């Protein structure tokens, strides 16, 4: 049975999020890692928030736990 992974990509600024390249790069790296460990990505969460101010929203956490 494959491991199930929730991919989370985070950038700090709205400009980075709008451009998408940093998020896309992170998702690509997660996909490559999942191939290496024979895991399946079941959901992808894209966040734009400062790391020092980051608080996982209860809804996102509940969704992740549900999977």
C-alpha cells in the first residue's frame, strides 16, 4: 500500500504566490520525492503567508487529518 502524502507549498509574499514559480517548484520537488519513496499525493495545499506569522487554519488541518 502506498503512503499518502499531502503536499504543502508556501511562499512569503503575494507577488511570489501570484507568479506561481516558487510554489510550482516546491510542488515539483515534492512530486519527485514521492516517486522516490513510492508515495501518492492525495491533496495539495498552496499557502501565501509569512513563516513567522504562519498559523495553520483549523479548516486546512481538519481537511488534512480527514484524508
